[in-house]
C-alpha cells in the first residue's frame, strides 16, 4: 500500500483540507510483507490495529504541527462488552465486535482511519474543522451503531456505545488527544452509556 497526500486549497489559495490517496499495488508477497500485514490489520475485524492507528495518529499530529491541518479522534466503546463476554462467551462478543466494526467503517468517510484500539474499543482518526463537526460525527456513529445487532440464545442483542471525542491541539502530544477522548468516553459510560461526550 502506498499513500500520497495533497492539500486542498480554497478559493483564496489557503489550505482547506487534505486528500489522502491510497494505492494498493499487486506485488509478489515477500516474507517481510507477510509478517507486517498481521501487525497492521486486525484479524477479527479486518480494521486497522492499534499499531497502525498509532502510526497514523503521529502522522496526523505532525501534519497539524507543520501545516495546521486539524484533526480529531473518536473513541467508541461497546457498552456492556465485558458482561456480554462473560454471559454469552467470546463467540458472541466477537460477532458483536465484527458487526460494530463493519458498521463503524461504513459510516465514516473513506479518508477517515478507524481500527481496534482494545477489545470492545474502536478509535477513529478524522480530519475535521471544528469541535461541532467532531461532535456530529460522534452522534452519527452512535446512532448508526444502534442499528447493529447480533443473535443470542435469548434473542437479538443490539449495540449501544459510549463515545468520547477530542479535537487535537498543537500543545498536545499525539497520545494526549487519545487520552482526552478516552476520558470523554468514560464520562459517557459513567453517565449511563449510549451518549457522546466532547
């Protein structure tokens, strides 16, 4: 996979955004490529791994510092994931994770990056212009994931999530943005879940 980045200029010639173009070229798989792919793609969901998210997070933060391109992160936790895991087992918890991951990937833009941060937790890295934009994305994610469900012995179990979001600031280190989003996600969870905090 090869990535190219180009700025998008407004009518006044100022940078209004960024375009990332990913090219997947078919080449002979080497041993190095074969060992690298599992480190970057989660085997259960097919989404990015924490390692890849960490690399993209640092890349986005460098773009913020060098070019002023703002971004935010959205941390999503499946409400009651541990209870689901204990009560119905890993198979059902995995099916919920897969369904939630697919829904999350499909509800975000093609240039947003989403992956598995921890079991039952997802992280999305989004180029955004304002806190209001970031909150809107969080609400869209929350509402669309409500429609996600899996079958259990007792019937269908729907997915509710606690969402935390944080807008990056040049005064932050990259992982501080994730920490603030995690704090907001925990605030949503402690407030009963199924909500967005920014």
